[in-house]
């Protein structure tokens, strides 16, 4: 089941990348595969998505932030 959801996530992110959307993970450029791998490795962790859109409403940047890392720093 998880394998299918990771495949779906990769397909989604690959589509964004092909449309020119910048994909970031914890502030650094990442490929769709790097994002999926981070999700697979971070079983107990969670990533928050943040979409930046331009004036036309098109997604320009898709950021993933590890919310567990943020909480540990406090």
C-alpha cells in the first residue's frame, strides 16, 4: 500500500517539476525522487507542504519542511 502512495507522490512531483515548479526540501533544491526518499526514510517524521503561487495563481515553488526538526530545535 505504501509503495503505491510513494509512486503516486513521485508522479505528482514529477509533473510539477516538468511544469517548471521549483521543489525544495528544508530550503534546498530537491528532485521528486529525493523528496519521496525523504518521506520513505522519515517514517516517524512529517513534512509540511507549502505552495508559493504567482499573480496568475500558478504554483512557482513547492516546499517541504520537516516539522519534526523544527520542534526539536525549540
